[in-house]
């Protein structure tokens, strides 16, 4: 099994690596369209903490952040675990509608649900190899590298989270970005490497 996974990911058949590179280049080339909407379609502007692992949004209060505006580690863990769980569910069912609906309006104005499904079709084909690691994410702790940060783009806060979950048989490496809309962090970028 390990040899099969290694040959699929690092062997002569570079389709999976090419797909991952395509996703990264696409995210960079298309960039953020953060000013295309004034606010997200959701209207949860709560000032209390509420985290979910069923979807990729998290509400944070002003006291739940550091001096640079980066949320607490528990909020960051909740965000990346929720996003990864949504991604695993989408792969397992070949239905990207839930993760797409939970994404920011900025993401949705850049990609259609069909485009998202098309980008990850190789992951769906290889889900028997990928899902065992993705399904272990809720019990794992994300290792962030570099440290989580906030960047400003067109007057909006963009939370940048990169790192990995040390799962077996494969590590789950991620590059996620979230835009803050009405007090919620909403998915803006989704890149997963195995």
C-alpha cells in the first residue's frame, strides 16, 4: 500500500502532482477578488466565539486574537480541521456543494462548484488512498509553518494558514486562506497536498 501511494504521488505518472500544481497556480493566478462584494451573504455578526467542525467558518471575538489580529490557536485548529473535514466529505461523496456553499462570496465569484469538483477529480479517483489520512485529521493537531498570519488585501483581513497534519499513511499538507466577512472567517483558498 505504501509503495502504491508513493508511486502515485512521486512516480513517473505525474498527474496528481500536476493537478496539485494546477490548483496552486490557479489560486495564485486568479488571486483574491475581495472587493467584488461588500459583504458575505451570511449575516452572522455575533461577537461571541463559535467554532464548527462541520463547516469552514468560524466567528471570533476581538479578544480571541493576538496583537496582529491572528485568532487563537484553538480557533485556528478549528478552522483547518473544519475545512479539511469538509474537503474529506466532498471527496468521499463526490459532492462539493457543502464546502462550496460554506466558502466566501469571493471564492464563489472566482470559481463555480463544477470547476472546484473538476480541479479535485484526481483526488476523488484516488480517495481510497487519500481518505484514510484525511479522516484522521480531527484527532490530529495541525503544525503551522510558517506561523499563521494576517495580510491586508483591498482593505480586508486575509488569514493565511499553511502547514500539515502528521497523519498516516500520508501527511496532509494544506494552504488555506480565509477572508473575514461580518465577523466570520470564510474560505478563500483551498490547496491540499498529500
